[in-house]
């Protein structure tokens, strides 16, 4: 099948409607018809500001990014991104065309 790989990066501590943003994104993805998704927390990294975040820096440990990933149809990915725009949530994301299947 042809589709897209969507990866959205969010700060671990960011919340939307009282819940972690990555959790809200997973719930919205399900609501718009995306069949599955996963969230992965980084152990270290830096963003556009160049500040190094890592588990060993206590004052920055809560600012580690979470990557929320999906493989889905392009239309479903666009619906999810549109929901983020509607909620006025600013995130960095990647979207790539992919071919996907299962082995059975």
C-alpha cells in the first residue's frame, strides 16, 4: 500500500486540554482514522535553539522531545495535522511517502 510516514516532535511537558500533548495526538490520530501510532521519548537531543537536553541534566530532563509516529494514508495524516492547526499547536513534523504492508 502507498501512504505516508508522519513523525511529529513535541516537548515532553507540553499539555493540551489537561493531558500530555503526545497523548492527545495519539487520541486524535485514532479519532481521524489512523490505525496505529507510537510515541518515543528521546534520551538526549537539541533543537533549533541549540540547548542540549539530556537525562543527565536535571534542570533540562523534562524538556526532552517525544516523537509521535504514524504510517497511514496521506488524507488521514493531513486530517491530523489540520486538527493541530485548529488547536493552534505549533509542532515540528516530517512527512514522507512510504510503501507499507504486513507479512501475512
